């Protein structure tokens, strides 16, 4: 009787999860995909006949440049988060004292505040008379304020600042499950620190690295308010382009086409990685 109740609860929970995903994930994407084939009409958001003109319009030097710039900034942001987050996550995972909980709390604290509010706070840091320029001028390092705000550099700083926890948390979880007996065995066999890291630690923590990179790369491509606030009109990324097509230009078919292309690119990237993983890595990735 108890097994029957457990089975019913299990399938009921799975059914609710699948229903949620179908209604709030699959169905909206299907509607966006269908809207991407509609015709643009100034009098209506969507109109017939169905056409491929929206996808053909993406083969434009302006849109291709925005795609290229978005991938470059998102990729650079992901690499910076990985270089900063991996040592931090590794150090926290190896700490055996009471400070481990405190350092983990420091990672979670930014989630207590809206990322929009935190982005506004970056303006006070990066503006010409902001905190960074004032401190550097007071120390005599620079003679005039740094032009940080409304540049790609400020956008990169804002993205790294907001997305770094999304890299650290999956890495921390993965590194904590690392079997350190393998590390000890590698050192007993004569491997130095670098070889041990390259041949043992890095492959075993690769699922956490990939998970963190995906969690950082995706929002870095689509967050539109950070380029708006920190980059101004000089920085237009893919998220800004989609937002402008939906809310400013009122060209829903083109905005839907851009969204579908971006989703397919990310799906292909995840599928390529999935095909190169083993079954054990599949379970760790999930």
C-alpha cells in the first residue's frame, strides 16, 4: 500500500512538472516560432500570409554585427567569470572551518537584492566622478576621471558582477563531490600540482564548468537592461535588439525570428556537448 502511494505521488509530481514545462515553456516557444513566420503589418502585431522574409532579413550586416558582438561580450564575460569563480569555488570547497558557511553566504547575498538595483549601483561606481575614479585620483594614480561609463568595458563589468554567482554555485557543488582520493593517488604516482589539476581535477569538474558557463552565457546574451544602463546607446546586444523589435519597432515577427534563431543556436551548443559526455557526466550535469 505504501509503495502504491509512493508511486502515485511520484507520477503525480512528474505530471505536474511536465504540465508546467509544457504550458509555460514549450507552448510559449511554439507561439513565438509560429509568430516568426507571420508578416509585419503596421496596423497589426501579426498578419498573414506566412513568410520566411523575417529569417531572410537577419542576413543583414547590422544584425550580423550585433550577433557577433553579443557572442564576443557574452563569451568574454563567461571566461572572466570562470577564471574568477573556479579558484573561489575550489577554495571554499576545500575549507574545513566555520568560515565555509560564511563564504557561501557571501555568494548567495547578491540574490537578496534585485539585479536591476545592483546595476544602478554600478553607475555610481563607474561614472566619471564616481567612486572608482575618485579613489584613483585621490591615490594619484590618474590625473583625470576614467571614461568607464557607457562603454563595452562597463557592460562587461556589470555582467560579470551580476552573473558571477551563477558560475560559482554549480562549480562549488561539483567540486564538493570530487573524490580527493584520486588527487592523492595522482600525487603518489609522481604528478605535480599542474599535472594533477590538468589530468584529474579539471576533467572531473568539467560538468560543473559547463553548467556554470551555460548559466552565465545565456543571460549575458539576453539581459537588456545592463547594456541599456551601463552601455547607453553605444552598446546594443542581442537582448536589446529583441526588446527593441517587440516594444519599440512593434515588429513582432522579426523579434520572434531573432529569438528562435538564438534559441536554436544555444540548443545546438548544448546538444554538441551532450553528445560528447558519458552517461555518468549526464547525471552530474543534470
